[in-house]
């Protein structure tokens, strides 16, 4: 497939009962009405010649070719290109996601050059502009509801700040994200931004979002939209940097991508890139002590445990929502997916079939990095390469090193700037020269947030009070 004359894709729910949609509607959806997640009915396959040509293209041009098969005719090619280029014109590196070679067979893919220093900017800067384009054209407004374990929230806030077509309500776990992560969100004073600190963990925040969205009548009356990684457009945007990285490496067949993994969106984009024709070897799921995905791959049992607070809070997650999309692709049976998700909801666990485990194992391996290993990696990279890693990237590096074969080329996704975790990192390396002026300035700004209980009705009241 080239990206010319493509028929609009239909999107369906992983649980098979919700109405099928086109992209323009899917971008505003969180959960499908049946509780599932939207996925394309087919994975577009790119021509090998086009993939080869990516080596001569900019990040933005590659993004256009990745996005076009997924987006319907609701936007012209010229307008899509314009929005893509606008989305990335304020990134601090012209390459957008530069590939940093640190050894002959080791790279860091730097995803933190956006306005909030995290990989979430890459999707959110685009989605906010595309949503605004659609809403303005239809003379509509939307109330966006999202949960964050630290980075999604600030990326959404910076994306939608002062966008008149949208109000943004962001839930974060109170006192369970880094102070810098919090201040990136709470120091924004735009009236359309509402920060809500939930007395609970990230999974509680995520469950509140799901509960509010499951009330179809309320969802429609308030015109609610989602920007969490359950939003398909988030995944779509993240596919681009796998193709970009591969286009800058000659021996792609031996590449393994190691990804610090929480909600499974970032690494799912890598899986989709492979389904689209990108011929790398494997994806490595990197987890911290909250290693439900590592345990799932190694035992076949997906069993929720209590969340442990670690130095990599953005992946302190026990319910990886996007894993449902992979499960569907592994079995192609919405009834099986529905049954597994019902078991997860009611029993806190489910068991993968041997066939599903085998399928997933052909694309993924996994490992766990503990606190001591994370600290050792951060310190050793600082001393050996003069590179300062954030704790999440350190998880990815350590798990990648454990899983890679001798002939593999390891590409670790560097998902956040270390300055977002300055307290943790500076203590490990006894240095603070990596802390940027932008981060320092956050300490001088006033914070704006509401502290709330983990109660869906309370969240609805907060929304009602703001949009009344």
C-alpha cells in the first residue's frame, strides 16, 4: 500500500458490541460504549519502497505517511500536513525525536524535546490541533477528561491551553507524582484547564474516568472526550517514531526496541509499526516493580497486585488498559476479550490461552528493573557517557540489556527528560546541571488544583460546576 487513494478505515470495538466509527468520531472517543477500545478493522501495510524512502524524509513527512491511512477524508492532505508541521515547530530539536548513538549497537531514541519534556507531547501537540480543527469547523465545544500518572496531563494541558473549543479536566494521584510533573500541570492558569488531585493511585484515577464515560447519557450531555492513551489517535501518533528511528539505522532486522511500559500505549505503537511492515526483530517490555506485564508474558496469568510507589512513577500501574488491544489482535475474538476483561474486573485476574501467549511471544519479550538497578544504570551512564537518564528510561535500558541478544542493536525509548525527576536523579548522580531554566522557573509560579475523593459523582459535580 502506498498512501494514495486510500479508502477510509472503519474502527471497531475490541468487545464487538459498540457502533463502528470513522476516524473523525474515534478521535473524540475514549472507551467504546461496550467498554472496549477502538481499533482499525485492518492494519494498513506500507510499501517497502515507501519505508525505504523514509530515510530521506523529515520526521514530519514520515508522520504524514503514517497518519494518512488511518485518517478519513474529513481533512485534506494539505491541511493535515499543515497541522503536523505546526504541531512540531516548537520542539527543541529539529529532528523532533533524535536518535542518540552511545555504542556501536546501542541507541537512545530521545522523545523528550517537546514543551513538557515527555514523549506524550508528540501525540498531544498534534491531537489538540486536529481536535480544534474539527470542533471549530463544526462549531462545537468539548469537555476533555483524562487521567495521568504524571506526563499525559501536562502534555494535554500544554496542548489545549487557551484552546477555546475545549475544557480540559485532568485527574492525577495526589502526592504520587513527582513535584516537577505536578507543577508542569498546576502552574498553568488558563481558565479552560482544571487539575484534580485524587486521593488514590493512578489506577483509581483511570477507573474514575472509565466510570464517568460508562454513563452514556452524561457523556453525551456534557460532550465528553478522552485524551488518555486509550484514545486511538494517541497510539497512531506514536507509530511514527518507530519508523523514524528505523530509517536512521541500516541494520534494522537486528533492532530491538526496549520501552519503559505502564499503560502499554507506547509499546503497542511499536507492535503496530511491525504489522504495517517495519521489519525489526522484537519489542522489549520494560517494567519496574509493578511488573504485571512481565509476569503475564512469563506465566500467562494477568493478576493485579497492589501498586508499589517507585522512582519511575509514570509506570507505577497495575492495569495496563491498552493491553486489551493486543489481546484482541492475538485472538481476533471479541467474545474472548469480553470474558477476559470481565474476569479482570470481577476477580482481578485472567489467564491467557497457550495460543495467545505464543502469538504475543513472537513480538514481545519482557523484564523487570528494580530500584537498585535503576540507580546503578543512571549513575553508570552519567559516569561513562556523560548522559543523564530519567528513571523510566533507566528501566528501559536495564530491561533491554537483560533481554537483548549479542547480535541485537538495542534502541531504548528515552521517554522523559531527567529534569522532570530532578529530586531522584540529582540525588543519584550528585549533580544538578541537567536541570533546565524552564523547570527551575516552575518553583516560582502559583499552583492551581482541586483535591477530591475517588468518587465518580464528585468528578461529575466538578465538571458540572465548571461548564454550567
